[in-house]
């Protein structure tokens, strides 16, 4: 008997069978062969997952969405669906997941107590007390998680508590103007590989080398200032072959000009700079101490005999002139009082007229301080707690000593050190309070405490009034303090902090020095800041036609007609310049080894920070890349080809290596190069989605062709930084909404920031 197809469908339906949908059929055809319960490639299986009802396995489907959006699955070389099928499946999954998230918001959970990291503590002290404290010397470095060091745990070990107590003691004395019982000292040093043959930006014209040292003097008094010069391993002052003049200035005013002469032949160098010392009167407060050399009239030009710009290393290219090593400040001596300093003006909002008015004045000073330090309205209980410390200090040393003791107590209070968000009494996800929202906003954009305007709005309950949050956000983005997004967020996202430990092999890269290291970082920070300040499209980070250069960096890049130490905007034509992050020496150096480039590190950096699809961690016991195989002079590409022949290595390297190959036209310190070891370079590259191209220009074009990919990655990085926790699967609907808003507004930087600030994860929290 012949049964028609229609009757067969009816019979099967009666048994509970249903025909697979187009999306189910696509998953079965292209994905389930590797991702099933038996094979479970990458520890992922589609078993039991229904693409028509993704909310039941939302976390797993979000992983699928991430891979499909970049067209990274199925892997290149295997059968793939057409573009229409990709879009249909993605649209169906994202729509279902986003609708579920809108009806059932899950903002995730941040810790109730989050300790300020070192940068935030420094900025909070600056904004609270107008004191620039050397927090790096007072508190330990913070550990990073998810790429950022503001994702801190709430622990406060006894050792760390001791460090906070010591920091509070030193900062409170600095703010009040109390130097302690005996003169103290501090020595400020310059990097040993800083070349000092040319003029430095920010120093007077007609000078070379040296530095501007920032120091806060506690009182109007006499201080000893001692200059030391750089020495070689034999303790000889480097480059001292003739007479030189060293100038010392305080706040731009000349304090002294010293003459340095070489010692007689064969004599000890130990006393050469002994006389570079004065005792002078200095007013209390923050001062700029400039130490530099008066430049000689004859020009220092590069010659065949002296071809390098770097002059700091005795073995490779010795200094041809002496250089500053350090400046020491000791004092105060013969103190005349605390003086009129920014910190005292900020702190002492009133002055008692007599003993009877001291307590009232102290209360005014300390309740004003508490309000800003604790980021909320001060209460009677706050005053009662802090008054005990004030009375203790006053009994020991008078009114100002009482204020100092109370200030010390505020600086070690958990209400200052920790950012506290309290869970509501009832369950479910609820909006954070206006004060908690103000704190989130301020630490996000400024890495510091809210200012008075933001705090006033939060205390008055106005922050969620129509338009107020956006107004505050735009005001804060326009503030100079938003430079923290460059120096703090961008420096971590882009690995700029790793530059300090970058030490290219001097035998191969003899022209590398700290001047170049600093120029690399400054270029990228100014470039990122221009996108923020000018509210440009974030896609300019990938494909801009400009960057920021000074002469040192321009010469390193081979760019003509840029002179002087000042950084300035330089625009290029025909895509041949250094516009875009992928062409910056900072990125190219931190993704290289000391002796060579690394397509692996560069490819991984792009996957992590531009595409947002980091490769899985390498399996255990993966063999290292061999520099030479049987003595053969192989290129990096050829060595990596042999490395990928190992099945344990091929999976990850097939993703990373092709991206890195496109950047091989730059060497390990970011210079363009036409060949590698005398052999023509092969800069053909590709993306995991199958796109193929040649060189950095092709890579930039391929990345810019899918703007939502990079914008989504940047949004996730900013959201991680803003929330102080890693982005999870339940945050992805919010990320997609932010990217859609950004796309409608030309991908402007402000559209992403406002999208984050107005998002569910930023404005709400899930209780314990």
C-alpha cells in the first residue's frame, strides 16, 4: 500500500512528532555534527536546545549569537549557510532573547561593598582635599580581573588596613600642613633609559633634558633641594666631557644655575654633582620643580658617527651629554607656618574666633567633609562618631590637630574607602538609589567621587527627573576629569600599561628608549581622547586619517616635517599614515616579543579587544614556538605553519595567526619594514569569518565593514569598566540595545556612554 507524504505527516503528528523548522534544520545540518552530546566540541552541545524557544537556554544561545554574528561558525573550510540563513537565525534568536529580557529584566549583581582601587583613591583624595598624593608609594598595586583593576573584592586584610592607616596619616598631615616632628625627605627619579639630548615638552625653550617634578610642600619653610646626575656602572657621570649648566626653577622662577665640570683625568666622579644643592625658602602647597640643562648654542645633529636618537646606554650608544637622575627634597627647616594652600582653603571653610566657637566651626568643617567623602548627606550620627576623634586630637595639640585627627578617621572609614550599595528589603531586581546611581556615574566617567552639582542632584532626588541624567552625563564628559577615560579605561583596554615593562632587545632595536615609550603612550591617549572630546564616531578608532605626533615619534615612524617636542595633530592622505589603533607603535610594541614580532599576540589582541571573541586558553603542555628548526632561517609565518601542524595547536592558531600576519608589515617597535631577515614579507591575512585581505589596510577595511562587531566589543569593555564586574549572558540584550542606538546616531562615543548610563545593568541591581 502506498502512503502519501501528507498522510505520513498526519500519522507522525499523531505520535507527537513535528517537522523541524528551518532554524532547527540549519542547526542540525551545519552545527550538530561537532556540537552534539557525543562529540561536544569546545564543550558545547545543541542537545535539548530549541532555536524557536531560546529563553530556556539563554546563556548557551547567547554564545551561539556571538559566534554567528561574527560569522565565526562553522569554521572556515567547512560547509556554511548562506547570508540569508545567517540573518534569519540571528534575527529570530536575538528578537526572542531581547523580548524576554525586556519583560524579565536581569541587571546582574555587583558586590555590595567594593573597595576603591588605587587610582580611584588618589583621585578621590585630590577632589576631596585638593591634595596630589603619591598613592603609588602608599598603597599596593591592584589586581586585574576581566581586563580592569576596578573590579575589586571587598576584602581589607590587616596588612592592607595598615597601609590605608599610614596613607591617611600622611595625607591628613599634607592637607593640614603638619610636617611631623622631624624633617622628612623624598627623592624623585627619572627612568635610566631616558635620553636627555633634546628639549622636552613643558620645559622652557632653550633647555634640554631634565624634568618637571611635582611636590607638595607642607609648610612655609626652608627646604634642601639636591640634584643628582645619571651614572654608569662605574659610578662615573655619563657624558660629562665639558662644562654644562644646570638650571633649577620653582614654579617657573629661576632658583639657581649650577655649573658642572668634568673632574681631572683619573679623579673620582663622586663629588661632581655634590654641589648641586641649595637651601631655599618655599611657600607651602603644590609646587613645580624644574631641573634642566641650559642648551648649548651648537646644534646636536645626527651624523654617521652618531646615528641614533637614543643616548642612554653605555654599551650600545653612550650619552654624549650629562643627564638628570633625581631630585631630592628635604625639610621643612625654620618653618614659618602652614601657609595658604589649596588644601587648607578647601578644608577650612571657617575659622574659629575663640575657644567658644571652635566646636561649632569644627562641626561645619567636618560635616561638609563627610558629605563629600561619604557621598551622601551627613547625619547627626556621623558627627557624633567623628567628634570623638576631633576632641582627642584637640586635647593633644589644639584645634587644627583635632581637625587633622578627625580627617584621618574619615579617610580610613569604610564609608570613604568602600562604595556601598545596599540590597532592598524585598526581593527582585530594583533600581539603585539616586545616590548609588550618582556614585556609579562618577566613578565610571571620572574614576572619582561625585562633585557638588551631581551630589546635590542625587540628594534632592532629581537625578531621574526627565533629562537630568543625560544632562549630568554630558556635563561630566565635557569636564577635564573625563580624561580618566583615556588614562585609566583606555590604558587598560588597549594594554598601554604594559608599555612600562616593554624592553625591546637593544642589540636589535638600538634606537628604543623611554622617550619613545612615553611618546607611544601619549599618542594613543591623545588619539582616544580626541574621539571622546570631539564626540566622534568610535569607528574612527579603527580608520581615522590622523594621529598625534612629536618630532621623536614622527622620525621613528618615518614621517617628515614634524619638529619639536610638542605633540600635535597630523592628518594623512590615502590611508598611508598612522591613523587608527592598529598602526600605533604602542599597540604593536606591547603585542611583540623583545626580539621579534608575534602574529599570535597581535592576532589574540585583535580577537580580545576589537572583535570580542577571545580564543580559548591553550591546552596543557602546548609546545613553544621554535625560533629555528634544524638551523633553518625560517620566517615567523613558516615557523607558525609548523606549529599549527600540531592538532593541539591548530584550532586556536587558525583564528589568531591570519590576523597577526596582516600586521607583519610593522616590526616589534612599530616601524614599517619591507622585509624580514632579508626576505620579502607575506602580509596576507584573514578573519575567522572567512574574509581575506593583505596588510593593515585590508584588516581595517574588513573590521569596518561590520561596525556592530567592534562597537559591541567596545560597549562590553566600557560596561565591564562601568559596572565593576564581568559582562554576562543576561547583559547581552542591553549591549545590543546600546549598539542599535549608537548605529542610529552614527556610532558617536556619547551615544554609547549614554546607552550604558541609561541601561538596565547600570541603573538596577539584583539583590543577594
